[in-house]
C-alpha cells in the first residue's frame, strides 16, 4: 500500500510539473494527447485548471479535460467521415448565413451604441403607462406596509409597540433611532413590496397581510412581529406606475432601438441608390 502511494505521488508530481502547475520553465512543446492529426497541448488546458488546485486533484481533472477533448475530436472525425456532399453543402450554407448575421448584427449594435438616446424622462414614462396600463396586470400580490421584528425580551418593548401603533412621523423617526435593536424592519409604507418578500420575513399568513389593517401583532419563539398594512393590490390588478417604471423604461428604450435600426437600414438603402451601388433591373 505504501509503495503504491509513493508511486502515485511521484506520478501526480510529474503530471503537475508537466502541465505547468509547478513553476518550472518548459522550453519544449510536446502534445499531452493526440487524436489522429489533432494535438492537445498543455497551453490549451492550463487556464482551465484552478490556480490553487491540490496535486492530488490535478490528475483527475486533467484526465477529465483530456477525455472531453478527445471525445469531441473523435465525434467530429466520425461526423466528417459520414457526411454526404449534400450535408456539407447545407452546413456551408448555414455557416455562411450565421457569419453574415454575426457581422450585420455586430455592425448594427455598434451603430445603436453610438447613436441611441438612453435618457427617458418622467413624462415619457407617464405617457407610456397611460396608453398601455391595461397591459401591466400583476401576476403577484403587492402591499404597502410597515413592519418590525424584534426580540421579545427587549426592555422597552412596550414603548416600541406604542410608537409603532401610533405611527406618526415623529414616532417613526424615533423608531429609526432604535433600529440596531431590531432583527428586521421597514417603516416606509409608501413603497409597493411583493407580498412573497414580506411572508419570508414575518409569521403572518397571506390572508392577514392581504387585509388593510392599522395594526397586527404576533409573537413566537423568534420574537415579536408588528405589522401595519396601508394598501393592497392583488393579482390581475393594474400594476402601479412607480413599481414598473424600470420595466417601462426598458420597453421605451427597446422601441427606440428598433426604430433606430429601421432608420439606419433606410438610410443605407437610400445612400446605395443615390451612389448607384444598388439598382433594380
């Protein structure tokens, strides 16, 4: 057994050194694997190996990389041998079309990046929302709420409950000063929040949270939860503009991009007609 481990250790060390894992100069360039006339060199795989890989793991990983490369080469060889002339013609056609698409799309993207106006003002968002708001139906419940979660053994627990329940601006500001004592909190009830996010942070049921209520209190082994639900939107209600502004902005930019591409194509055709590069016979 010891003899086997010694031999394996030597083999792993040699493997690591050969592949360049050890900082040792190698002036020769010899393949580490070959399939027919295709060679795999250590330079081809060195970047695939983690820098901090242990010597014991390097051989396994290297063998896996080599086997994957060899499998690909062998499958490619078999595929080429079994290709008919029609297959080659179709492949060449697809390669040509794909290359053309890459070149054209790359050129368009560069022009769009140079020319696209990415500034979307509030009025544009408001107008877009007014025209298309029926398309923005919710697929989730949203709520506006305040909540606090804190340990039940806090000395000023009664004061916290009173401040939260009153909910005046001054009371909420005072609660803000105590936030380091809370496990979690959200006191801004002017923001729409997905109900699912709140369910993860409180022990209240979905039914309780979907009812507008000025105050809910619940206690368990993890502490005390206080919740005040200001407003609720259910599935299929129209999403509020404030909640989907980022989405609207992306839609407006997408429409601008499509229009810019159409304009670019028209200008290119017009220029080609004027300089007689494009003729219809």
